[in-house]
C-alpha cells in the first residue's frame, strides 16, 4: 500500500491530551496501537524511485540488457550492476545522458525522476545550405567526403582572416581597389 493512502487510513483521533515528557510517559505514548510514523498530513507523498530503479525501468522499456548498456557506455557490466543494485548512487552525468539516449528515455527523467520516461522529440537543427538535404543525400560517400573537406577549409580560412565572404555585394557600387596600375586622369 502506498504511503499516501496508508497515511489517509491511519488518522489518529483528535483528543486533548496532556503531554507527559517523562520516560514512562514517552514509552506509553509509543506503545499505543497507532503507527506514529504514518500521521496523515497534506504533505504525505509516495517515495520517489531511485536512480537505479529508473535505470532498470529504462532497460525494460528499451528491451536492452546490462551488457548492451555497458558496451555502449564503454564501462564494465559490473559498474552497471552496481548502479542497478544501489551500491553506486548513479552514473556520471555524461554517461547518464548517453544511457538515456541509448535507451530512448528522457535524460531529465532518468537523472531526477521528474516527468515521463518517454524521450522528448529532439528539435531538428535547421539545414544551413541552399541545396536541400535530399540533394546532399544523393551524393556518393566520396563526394560527401570531398565536400566536407572543402567546407572545412573554407571555414578555417574565413575564420582565420575574419573576412566577410558570403556577404552580398552592394548593388550599383563597384569598389575600386588600390592598384599601382590604376589610370591617372589626364590633366
């Protein structure tokens, strides 16, 4: 029976009692038939699950086992078992997030128990290029590798020089460059 419902069933009768703080009075108080640990109040909550219990639930939901999780996190299966048994409080923050992704559960729920185990849909990052993703996906692996090299080189060079490549040129204005071969006006 959950604590909240047990607390609601064990409501001590209200009675005016003179409190006796002597040792016999204290013993008499605690020897009564009521359980004093389950006093009904509006703040009675069911116990929250532990990290290990949530990790076990995530493993069940995903259909994966301890060994699968250990392999994905590059840790020993014994380390996973220690967490599941409660002998270790939790995984590291980094491994906790990796475990949540691997098991397909919400990382915040796994870490805190708040919310739902169902992972929130990740917001896809906007495609930053004029060509569509579909066009990109039609490229061969060799073409993708070449494109990656070109983009990486362009970014490195642009960031090193801090230039404004890619900025649209002003319309109707032609900027003249200083050149030793520039024509002089006839006077």
